[in-house]
């Protein structure tokens, strides 16, 4: 039965009502206070205060301050007027019940509207973020296209210049073979060529005779050497060479890596991301660190140390939903179930932990010992002493120096012998 708080004091002004409510040693929080236009309720078990207000108030701007062993309310009136009393007087039970139910219904509707508004705001924020990302990507794409276009124009100009140089070179070669000089040659080159013609090729006939006369004496003319040197091969055609590299996710070389283990690790990572990104109702309002199984495991360990075994189980349950391949989650949850006397669940979690702790290696010896001991303890508490003794003996094989396990195993053997003698 609740204890009604009758003692309170209040005074008013034209626009507000000031109410002081003593707590009588109770500790109140904001969750213990409910306020609407006509209804005010303070529930601090076992104490209860309830009031149907004389006139409507502005529940949005009204405030409540907790301190010094009391709650001080500042209730702003919707219409400036002086009240005859704090609560509605001479009201029958049906009217009070109607006002109470109406206040609760409006509170639910308001909470629903706020939730919808938050959801819409969240969607708008996601939409704005997506649009901003698309704009940034579009600007980056345009910048890259402009750079490509500038490089393309630059290469085209260089190619055009190279073609013009090749044409000029071919024209010069063809004229040089005919013995004629182009008009566009610079004056210095023209004088040089004239001097060469005067000294070595005065006319076409003498050129032929001199070439014939020198031939056979082990020498040749300079003009013939120049002609030979100018017959250069054409430039090689441009082409694109495609180089295909071995796709590697890990930085180590393929010959030094262990492909099977790496693929297994990648598969586990993809599975973990798929679970985290799945449509879990519990994950919608969680922070990023609360979606980390390791963070949830540490939180469950702290709750277990404080004696909050149900809270620890909830933390381990969510961590298992995010990653069901961590044996320590099952092992710690088995310890919580032992404290809560959920013996069958403790056996199930210990067995799952032993299944994940394979193959047995020196690094997981302690975890395997704990799993066997916790499962054996659960069996013994269910009076299945034979199965419990098997687990304790398995733990002793792993850690034969553990005196505590040896003592517990000896006690179980005595219990089994006593049970057999009595039967």
C-alpha cells in the first residue's frame, strides 16, 4: 500500500503557482515525477503524491527542482488568474478518473509525437549528410575531369608539335637528297652549306667524278657519310602496357602468408559487420562503443563484480548477438547463471565455451579449466555427481597442481561413495 504525502505548502502569483513537497528522507529523481496540464504525480515508493490541479498549466515550461529534502515546483498558468485552491475541489470520482486517464493518454501521445519528430529529424539529417557527400564527390569528380582535360590538351599540343617537327625533318631530308637547299634555312646554315658546296661539290659532274675516283682507295666522301647518318629509323609507336598485380588484402607477401587463416579472419570480420549492420531494434539507439562486443564484455564484468548478475547477463547476451565466436562471453555468462541458480543454462554456456576453445593450446588452458569447473559445479548442484566428477577430473588433467580443484574432486568422490552405500 502506498503512503500518501499530504504535507505540502504552496503560494501563487498571477502567472505561476509555487509548490513545495517534502520527501521525508526519500530520494527522488526526474523519473519519479509526472506532470501534465491538469495532473501532477510524484511516485517515490512507498510514498505517493497526486493532485488534480485547479486550472490548466503550461507543462512544457514548468520546472521541478530537487534538493534539501524536498521538491520545489514552479507551475506556470496558461491563463493569468488567481486560484481558489491548488487542487480541484468537490469533484466526483468519475471526473477525477477521467482527468487522470486523459492526462496519461496525452502524455503517451506527446511521447509518441516526440519519438516521431526525432525519427524524422534523424532521417532529415541522414538525407542532408548524403546530399552533402554527393556534392563533395561531384566536386571531386569535376576537379579530376578538369585535370584530365588539361593533361589531354597538353599532350595533344605536344603531339602536334612533334608531328610538325617530323614533317619539317622529312622535308629537309627530301630536299637534302636532291641537292637543293630550302629557302627557310637560317643564314648561318645557308653560308655553311654554300662553303661546303664550293669546296667539295662545285658541280654535279665533278661530284660524280670525284665520288668515282675516290671509290676504291679505301675512303669515301663526307657527304655520303652524312646521308647514311640521316637515315634514322622512325620512332616507335606508342602503346599502353597493362600490369596485373596479385590482389592482396594483407601487406605480407603471398609466399609468407597463410591464406586459409587470412580468409577465415576476413570471413569472421564480414560476419561481424553483417550482424552489427542488421536490423536489430536494440542497436538503433546505441552508441558506437556500445556496439563493440569487447566493450560489452568489460561492462558485464564490472556488473558481475558489483553483484548485478542480471545486468551482466543482459550485457553478455547483447555481446553474443554481435559476435557469437568469443568463448569468454559464454564462460562469463555461465558464471552469472551459477550465481542466479540457472544451472541448465550454466551447463549450456560452459559446453559452448569448451566447444569454441578448440584446439586445446597452452594459451587457453585457464579458460578450459574454468569451463570444466563451472560445468562440473552446475552438475553437482543438480545432484549429477558422476558428470560433475568427470569435469573436475578433466580440469585436473589440464592443471594438476591446482589444490582447490583436487579438494573439490575428492569431496565429490566421497559424495558418490556415500550415495552408492545408502542405495
